C-alpha cells in the first residue's frame, strides 16, 4: 500500500472553498478510482485553515493515475490562488493499518 499525507493551508477566509474543493476530489475518488483504497480529509480544530489528507493507494500505478487525474488538476486550479504557503506532501509505504 502506498500512501500520501498532505498538509494544505488555505488563506484565511477561504476555508470553505478549500474544503469544498477537497470534498469534490473525495467524491470523484469514491465514484471513479477503485484502486484508491481510502481518501480521508481532516480540518484542524485549532486552525480551520489547515487541512490534512491521508490517501491510500493499492500501488504506485493507482497513485499516479490519481495524481494525474482531471479532478486533481481541477483541485490545484482552485487551490493555487488560495494556498497559504506550500503544500507539504509525504509519500510512504504503509507499514500497518487498523480499521474498525
């Protein structure tokens, strides 16, 4: 399993736009990406401008398909002007997962 953790900070006042853009990606993943095993979005309780995604892919090919998809391009088209700094991305090989 390949994972990506992304920390994304929106400019103040653009939290709803960022959240909606991320949810649109998640909805597309659910409908069209069977090899994207999970796509989780969190919004910080302390700073609602900060979002974290945790993305789980069956393999590198699935990750590459997701990252090169039209919906991800659309997301970055929306996000580009409302980002507060760089997106932090960490790509990893999953070691363990517990799901309930």
